[in-house]
C-alpha cells in the first residue's frame, strides 16, 4: 500500500512542469523512503530483494530510464566489466588483498 501511495505521489509530482533538479531530488527521496520500507526487517530475503529491485526500477523510470552501460577493461586487461556509466573503474590486482586462507582475493569497498 505504501509503495502504491509513494508511486502515485511521485507520478503526480513529476507530471507537471517541474525543474529537472527537483524531479531528481524527489525521485531520490522517494527511492530512499522505499528502501527504508524494504529494509525494515519485515520481509523475507526474496521479498526484500524484489522490493529493492522495484524501488530501483521506479527511480530509474522517474529519471528517464536506467543509466547507460559502458564496457570497462580491468587494469590488467584480462576481463571486460559492464557497469553503469559513471561507476568506479574495476579494481586492479594491486588493490586486492589475499584472504586469510589464501583461496581468494578480497577487493576493498570504495
């Protein structure tokens, strides 16, 4: 019910002649509100994940569509990563740290 109300508010707010910055700001506020509902601890993991995807889909729709995807090559040239435009570049091997047991490389959060 809350998601329907939020979507209706967003649609009515974005339908009139509103500056682009206001639309983006409103879309972001609605997205953050939707995420708070999704992460409220009342949903099972699959339902929460679906809720988060739906919140992102609505934000992308309010912004005119999802961001463009670009191909980025990793610094060592061994892989191509498809990421949203403006995303941080892929980590280089020097950014990674081996796990304690040595079976994996851990990429630090950016």
